[in-house]
C-alpha cells in the first residue's frame, strides 16, 4: 500500500513554530542565568584557592587542618596547607600578603610585625583562635587543688613547702622549672627570686629538658603526688593530666615584666602576673577582600577554648594522629561546638563530607 503524500505546507508550519518556541526558551534561559549571576555573584565566582599556614606545633597543625576541611567541604574552596612558623609566616603576610590565613598566630611574639602589617593594611585579625588565650604560669595537679582549696595563689603555695617536697631534698619544697633556653624558664627563675621563695624553704628543680618536665608531671600523677611548677596551655599533657593554674596574687605589671621579670639575671625582679598570650587568626587583607562573605563569616566565628584544645591534643598524642586525623575526630565528636561557626546549610555539607 502506498503511503499518502505529505502536506509540505503543514511540515513547514510545524518547523517554524518549533523554531519560535526554541528561541523563546533560549531567551528565557539567558535572562534567568543573568539574574542568577546578579543575585549570587559570590557563589558564581566560587571561593577559589587559599593557602593556610600550619605552624610547627600540634594545636596550630590541627587548626589549620580543620580550616582546610571546613573551607573545602563547606564552602567549595580549594584550600591547601603550607608549613610555617610564627616569625617568618607573619612577616611574609605583613610584607607580601602571603599566605592567606594564619589560623593560630601568637601575635604577642612579634608585636612590631603585627602592628606594621595592620597599619599598612596588609593583614587583619578576625578572631581569637583560642578564646581564653595562651596561658603560662605555675600549676598544680587538680587533685592537689581539690584536697587543699585554700591554695589558689603562688603566695599560698609558698606557705607550705612541706606539701611539695623537692626530689633531691624533701626537707625543702621544690618548684619545677623548664629547660634552659625557654622564656618561661627565665621568668620562673626570676619570679622565684621576686617572691623570695628560697627564704620560704623552696628550691628550683631543673628538669633538664621538655621531656624531663613532662615526665615529672606524669610521674606525679601516676603516684598521686604533689607537684608545682612551670607549664603552659594549650598542650596535650594538660589534656591528659588536669592541672590548675595558680593566680600570682598580684596584677600584671607590664613595666616590671619588661624591665626585669623576663631578663635573666636581673637582680631585683618584682612579683607580677603572667600576661595572657593573645592568639589570633590573622588573614591577609587581599584575601579578605577577594573571598566570599561566607568564608569571612566563618573566620570571624571559629574560636575554641584551651580546655577543648587540650582534650583534642591528648587524643591526638595517644593515637599518634596527624592534623587531618585530629580535625576529623573533632568534627565527629564536637558538633555542638563547630555548628555554631557555620550556617545550617554549610553544616550539612560538612556532615555529608564526614
């Protein structure tokens, strides 16, 4: 059977109508795309590449890894880690704007560099990385503080040499010091003189090394023995062995601290409180201007306490974990903390990535 002839006029009409519909749809799509770009310019541009400085100590390493994970998975960034240290990293940021982020900058160590960088508009601080700052001082085990609630200050300790027998001469009290070369060791020796600790029946105990200092605390805890001496936070050791920092009994005296308390062999140091070390997240101004508001919003909120960091570092040390391992562990076990740093939609992206 021969098929009926095709009506040419009908076929051309369908073609022209189809072409008109396609053009109309294409025009509509173009308008929608333009509107979308205007409404979400940051999303369209993307977060881009970011360099994050990981300093050569545990808390800074894990914070850099945490920022990398959140920025990459929550904000679509291409963040990478660059190894650094306080002085060269912050000097480079203040001079050249590189790297983009220093998550844990102990700014008190290089105040001139920070001040110059801020004045010249090269860097900006976003948040206190560790909300209660870095804390140095003299500490006692928590079980000693609990057993002797009257001991809260350095002068309180110095009333009781019998409670803190020195390892070489138990007839005297012993105050454990750090190794030679540490600033905290110098200050401890100077405060020992300032408080006339020798006249109160105490001696300084030289621990010889960082390992020796850590070992003296671990040994005291294992045998539930008294201990008093220099240490700092945040550290993994204080996450494993809870310690209580002693109040110095006097306020911080900036002039005396600079004149004599931090100067080895200065003959007449005066009692002073240890200043709290300011620890900030510092970003280059160029990065702050080019990145998205969401990223900067995160970097203005992301802050954690010494207690939180100590616990995380203790877990990392026990498990020989890397910074990336620690970041994953923190995100998996501390949702109540980190979800306050980001918006709900970003939080869901991070949870999915985990």
